[in-house]
């Protein structure tokens, strides 16, 4: 069964460094998302992406964050200058362009630790 | 801020017991989903409810969407240790999911 994959599974970085989190969505999906989950807190929406542009973004998704689909398979989240409070699990999700369903398929997540 | 509150936050029960998890909001959602999340993994969709008053069953799990589409419940009959996990409700709003606060369920053999 097709699945969303994410790399790395765990990323440790120092405050102020840039990180890129990578995701490979399911191949025929057209809508892509990033969510994050700070330890012990709820899952929060960051950004949605369709047709090579951002559809919607949350207040969390400030100028330090960017997303890109550099080729036909990868979907990346970049944090330019990481802060301690960026430490969280980051989940990528994708969904097909089907009117009859609204299921988002989530990847296993990348645990980002900022020290 | 759109908020989905789940209750209880934690639930520890013995195998064979029944339980209900609640998801409440002050906002109306066009549809609502329930997810289950295992440690170290992403959320996995269990069900989507769309119509006010809708009831869906998935084996021992029964999901209900409130008539006003502001609340939902998940009822598990005869819980098993394999049901242990984090249960999340999520409302669909424009093109994003708004997740609830989560209910961590532990079922002891």
C-alpha cells in the first residue's frame, strides 16, 4: 500500500541553524501539508500546498518557514534559523484530488530537536 | 481561535470495559474525522462523519456526529489492549485539519 515517507526520522540541530525536512508524498496525490506536534500538545496545522503554491498557512508559519516541491516527488519544509521552540514532531501529509473523500495520509514524522 | 476539546484527556480501563470519548467545539464543522496515533507514528484516519446526527460503526468502534455538527463521540465496546493509543478528533475547515486536544487510552489486560 502506498505511503507517505519522511526523512530524517530524527534531526538534531543547534539554535540558529537551517534545517530541511523532507517528505515524499503518495505519488498521485496533489495536495500537500505540514503539521507539527510539540511534545505533549496537540497536532497543529502549518501550511497547505497545491499546484506549486501555498494554499493556506497558519500563524506559526512565519518568514522563517518555507516549503518547496523541487521535483515531482519531494515536498520539503525549511526552517531558516531554528529556535528552541521549533523542537517538535513534524508531520507531512498528502491527499488525492478526489471530491468524494477528504482523507489526508500522514507520514511517520520527523522529530526535530533544537539545542 | 477554533478549538476542539476532547474529554477525558486520559483514560485507563480494564480489557472488556466500554468507554466513550467526547469531542466538543463552539464552532460548526462541515465534517469531522477521528484519528488514532501510535507512539512515533503519524495519525491514521479511522472515520469521517459528514452529516449532522450521522452514526458510523467500525467493528467495536461507534462514531457519532452531533446534530449541530459541533460535537462528536467515539464509543468503544469491549475494549482490548490493542485499542491502546492516542485518539484525536479533527475538524475540517477550508483546506486544513484542526485537531482536538487528544485522549490517551490505556487498556490493561
